[in-house]
């Protein structure tokens, strides 16, 4: 089995599931026991700053510009599993108490200490906060790939951190060199 960790899953147009339709999922872990990923293009209506305030995370040294960013950026709906759990995809080389380096430019952290630093100079330059995750049991993701539910491409930090949320699915498809209109729900198997 080839691991899909540090890859994007890009939903095929025929995937009409209300949650995963036109989704882009960053795969954090994939092995023979299953897979776990974070949807990076489904925004909630919850501002990041709201989450921090609900967790009683405030800092008198917070940069005013960073506070505006925390108020204007929303948390992503990372997936339907454990929607009460938060994940931060981020760049940088700082290590917080539960960080996992996924590649040279992408890390995932689940500990509170990163939240305390988001609006300060100690926090990562670029980040994306999600609530929940997408999960697959052993063999389930592989079967969905055989069923043409997903396309896979190498993950890129620019798609996660720099591409507008509403453009991520189409940008992911274009990275494959495919025009969105050319995608079909059917494919042949030899």
C-alpha cells in the first residue's frame, strides 16, 4: 500500500454527498489501519477569535492587526468526525506540545499552546484552523479511490494557505492539468 499522507483528495463532481461535495481534503495520516484528513475548503460561520474567546484565551500583548485577522478568518469544518476537536494546519518550524511535521512546510498541531500564540509574534505566519476531521477505516479510502470518488494530487502549502477558500477545489483540479468541465463521474478500467 502506498500512503497518501501529505496528499490532497479532490472530490469528483459526481460526489453529491452534502458534506463532501467539491471538497479538498489534506491527508494527515494514511496506513493499513485507515486514514485521517482535514477538509480545507468548507468554512464555518465561526470566527477564529470566537473560538479563542470561548476557550478564555486572551493576551494583552496581542497585535491589533492579528486580532483583525482572527476576527475576519473563519474556522474550517475539517470533517464530520469529532467536530469538537480542533486542528491547526500551519507553516513554520516552531514546535508546540503536540505538533506533527507532515512535510517541510506543513505541520498539524492539536495542543492549546499554539492557540495562545496565534495572535502574537510567536505564532505561525500562516495557518488554518479546523474543527473535526474526515476519517476512513482500513481499506475504505482505497475502495473510494477505486470507485472514482476522489482524485489525488501532491499537497501544496500555497493551496492550503494562500488560495481563497472558494477557489481551492477548482485550483486543485487545475493542478492536475484538467479543465473542470472535462471531469466526468465515469472512467474506464482496463
